[in-house]
C-alpha cells in the first residue's frame, strides 16, 4: 500500500476532542509531528446551541473558522476519511490518498441520524418541527418558540447513546419560561417523551429536576421514543420500548433530539465493537485491538455521558498514555468516567450535575450543585464558552 504521507501522530476529527488533543500534544512538544484530518471549514461550540434555541445566543456566536482554532504547528489535512487499515497503520482519505501514522487518535465525534426517523429530515425547520442538534436549525427553534400561540408542544429524547444528554430537557424548561413571558403558556400543553426510565439517573439531580417539572406543570412520558413524524397531519409516532406498542400524538410544536450513532466511515473498520463504536479500554482510552491507537469523545464505547466536559477530562489521559507509548512505556493515566451536564432549568437558573462512571456525584464546587443556582447559570453562559475557546483549545485545563 502506497502512502502519500506519514506522520508520528495522526488525529481524526476537528471537533472538541481532536482539537484539544492536538493542542495538548503541541504543549508537550511544539516540534512533534502531528497531523489532523478534518473536512469542515467551521468548528461549532455545540453546548451553546441550547442557548441559541432559547433566544439567549445568536447562532453565529457558536461558530469559528477551523483555521482560527487549529493549534500552531499542527498540519491540517482538510479531507474526509473513507477507511482505516490499522494493521498497516494507514488511514484512507477521499482526496489526499493514504496517510500513514505511528500513533492514531480517533476523535471522530458522533453522527446525527436524521434519516432514521421517517419524516424528520424532510420536515425539519418547517411547520413546528425543530431541533437544537444542528447549527442552522437551532435558530429556528427560537423562532418557533417565540411565535408559538399555544397548543401541543412536544420535546423528545431518544434511546442512548446520544451527545449532550441534558439538551432534550433543557430546551423544554426554557420554552416553558419563554411561553410564560409571552403569555401563551396558559393555553399550551408541554409534554416530554424520553427513552429513559426517568428524568436523570442520579437521585441528587433527579429530585430537583422533578421539582422543576412539577413547578412548571410539565407532562412526562418515559420508556418511549420517537419513530416517525407525519408532518402533513402533525402527528408524532412513538414506540413504547417495553412492549413495542405504538402511540400517536398530535403536536403543534415538536423539538426532536435525533437518534445518533458512530460515523459510518468508522463503523465499517476493524477498530470498532459489535455496535460500531470505537473499542477502547474505558480507563486508559487505548484501543483494545491495536496498541498504537487511542480514542476519546463521542465516537468511543466508553460508558460515560457524551459531553464536552467528558472530553476535557479524557484529553490529558489520552495525551499522557500516547506519550508513554511513544517512549515504549505502558499507559500510566486513567479516566474515571467524569462527565458534566449543566442543566438549565430557567432563564437564570441551573443545576450543575457532575458524576463519574459509577454515577456518583463528583462536584467541583463546595456547595450542593443539586440546587438551582444563578451562579451556575452564569458559569454556563459566560465562563464555560470562554474556557472552551481560550483554555481547552490552547492546551490548558481547569486548575492549571
């Protein structure tokens, strides 16, 4: 097999995980031969899309040119990956050809499967069908909410895995508040349909969220997920997971959290498990099949919540263990499954959930983060975006 180029470290993906690892590697050794494959011109701060959908941010605030955030010294290959040959240490691309590597970091993100729900892709952004899981349509969520005159408003959450698990419920809480401010809440029925058995898997955070649901008079339907949209009649078809029974619900507004999966180009490789996810050790984040391959972020099968905060804690582990591998040493760092869900419950209120693999709280601040707080809302609105662009992407971390 002929390689058009070869690199010491090759990173797949220019999302949060890929850029963070590249930045940290450059901080370790600014002369290290690091290349990153990413086809997109733009990078998006996706945690900000809930605020776009709630009218707090303009969508443009969440976007930056990839060329502006690419770490200095990293070779950007603007191309699409089409295949992997890990036995020969080669990645195949659409235009560049075969790119060889000594070490591979797969940070390919997650794929939004709009086509998996009949009627969704065709109806998205029209006649009350919205979703915050896309840059363009996040703005349309706010347009739909502020023009809503009343009726049935449905918010959906699929079966896992999917990224930013709190996003499905956060926009519901904010929509309720927006409708109250606009005087349309009294003639609106807000309903939540989720594949999960409850609002949150940890009691410390589930209790205050259930109190919010009661306060806002929201209807919850657990153990069911959206399987079809009939946009011409404004009907949503749900499947009850336990029985397979179908339920048809009318809507005037529906916010859909779409089903998600690993990217197709990764699913077909020898790097994945039976479900198509990058198969890594949950602690070292090293491939279970190839010692010179590491993975992090949404594309892996590590059983953590798929959030940007998880990437923040995974990044130093991957960098440490990769650098150990370069020196011929075994992995020395371990990831404990840390993830965070900043659960916005109102304009000016937020519950900051932080936890590990064991679903045990792992909180940053010396107070009960299970309470709604204005200070945590400010953290989400102001500090976290600043940290994302100016610290994480420059090889830093909290506490440094």
